[in-house]
């Protein structure tokens, strides 16, 4: 994980713009930082926070930097491993009495003037209680530094929480900064978007991702690097942490479903595969991984049908996917995507997974007859 600005991969102009704004004292008080999953939104937000609060305030010309060693930098750096911190907070909440547990929200604070407000499990939404905690503290002067910083790693808000945040976003105190992070800014209320300065992290090229992997993960073979670079869709963090083995297992099952829907009228392999998708949390994760892989395969078929094979993600299956693409139409692909959405919706309603997957494959096969 990068701990210096020069280690942050890609989006040089965006990073430079933010560093210059910090150095000049003109960093907007409300920022909407958007970009694909794994593009480094949270990492960059913490770096900007460290640059704001660093005791030594080093400069690289007209660009802000941070020392990474002072008491502010080291305490803020403790928030980098957000999943572990959230897991610990949730575990601590589970040990509380039922009456206290209900009113306790997940908040991460490794520095007294920096508050991270992650989506609260199990719904994984930012809740009203979390925003109220922000409101309660933001109008008090910083206790240990000159700034207060509030980070929202996800912009998935409950409606009441989003509405409560509006006033603060419109008129935050001069010493406070709020950074919202989102994959899809359009999912936020227009009133929230209008109150934030937009900052976008774009996707890296496959060549840049491959170069990054060769530098930081030299043990990964060239063919695997090329595949991960496509699957990561330009997100450096996603590429570095990509579980290729897990993905390939899920994709193997997804290909069974796809072949059954396009080439195999017997469905023998399909039934053998889908019967392994059982109930429970483990079965849910397995199903979600397979459906995600299937969605990517359908997108690859669409790319091939559209005449843009250079954008293929599953490049190691190029020839087989070309054969499958020749056997389907755009109308079939549209129905398949719609059917996949229905399966995902059914999973949320706890429908039997094996039956849902069988029915989905059969409906796709019927669409070709």
C-alpha cells in the first residue's frame, strides 16, 4: 500500500491538483471523489488528510506533502486498513447489550480530528446515527491539530442520513473538510452533488496495470498479469489485491451455465454444477462470485458481437468466447442480462439458488430455439 504521493499510481494531474490546493489553502471543504472500485479513492483521501494535518508540512515545490513520521501522520496512517478496523468495530458492537447495540453505529477514529464513517453493516449504508456523530463534532474546534476531516469511503446513504448531511455540506466550518467517495456519483442526491467539488479518478490502461504488477508482484506470471490487468478494469488497488484463483473457480462454473444456455441441450453439466450452490453465507458468497463472473462473460460476448474484441476482458478464453458470440444475437444478450438481473434479485429474496440458476440457463436456451 502506498504511503507517499509519489507511490500513488496513475491520475497524476488529479493528484497534483489536490496537492496544490492543499499547499495554497484552497482545498474545497466538501469534495466528491469518484472513480471505479480499487482506483485508490480511500488511499488518496487519507494522503490528503495527512498533508492537511502533518506537523512538518513539507513541500515539493508548490505541492503539499506529508512527512509520514509525525504524531498526526502516524495516527492517521492507522486507518489505512479499513476492513480490519470495521470488522473490529462490528465485533465490539456484537458484545454489547441488545439495547446498546441497536443505537451504536460504526465509526473509525484513529486520530481525534479525523473521523471515518464507513457504510454500517449489515445493510452497508451510511446511517443517520453516523451523520449525527459528524454534526455533533464538526462545530467544535479541532482538539489536536488545525483541521477536522471527515471521510465517507462509500456514498451509499440512507435517505434520512443524506438529508441530514446537506446543511453541513453547504456551510462547513472553515477548519473542516468532508470527502465523499463514490463509484457512481449519479446514485447520490443531486442536492449533495451540487454542494461538493467533483474530483474524478480515471481508470488506468491495461499496460499501466501490467507494469504495476510486474514491479510490485514479480511472482505473478506474464499471462496472469495480462489477464488481471483486463479484469481489474483500470483499478490499481483492485489489480494488486485481485484473487485470480478465486475468480477462475467462479468463472469455470459461469462458463458451464453459459455453455448450457448456448451449446449444450442436455444440461447434465449444468445440474451437476448448480446443485453445489447451497444456502448459507458461504453459498451466498459463492453465488455472488459466479454471477459476477457470468456478467463479465456476457459483456465480453457483447463486445465481440459489437466488433471490438480488443476490449475483451477474459482474454484467455478469446477463441471459445468468439464461438459462443457467433451463436447468439443482440436480442438474446439483452434477454440474458435481464434474466441475470432477475436471478440476482431472487437471491436477495432467498430463492433456492440451484433452482434459480437452472431456470435462468433454461430460459436463455429457450431464447435461442
